[in-house]
């Protein structure tokens, strides 16, 4: 089940939509920013009702 959720790019600070797979509770992956093309480290927590997205620069980590 994919759902779009807003997150903020840690490079250009644009708000962009990420497609989140809600069947996975906790996940971390890298996705390129749709605006500035930098690699965003995404940490997603979902409990089936709410989705929490954290973003960080790939070289910073969390
Ligand atoms: Zn960006």
C-alpha cells in the first residue's frame, strides 16, 4: 500500500512528496530530491494510522 506524504528536503528545504509503503513499520532508505536531486536519507515510522517522516542529509546520518 503506497501513500504520498510530505517531507522536507534537507538540502533545498522544499517540501516534496515521498511515496511511502505503509506495510513496512520502520524503514530507512535514500531517495533523490525531486527538486535538487541530492540524496535524502529518509526514516519512516508508520503504525498503520499515522506516518512520521524524518529527513536527513546522506552524509550527516541521523
Ligand atoms: Zn532538495
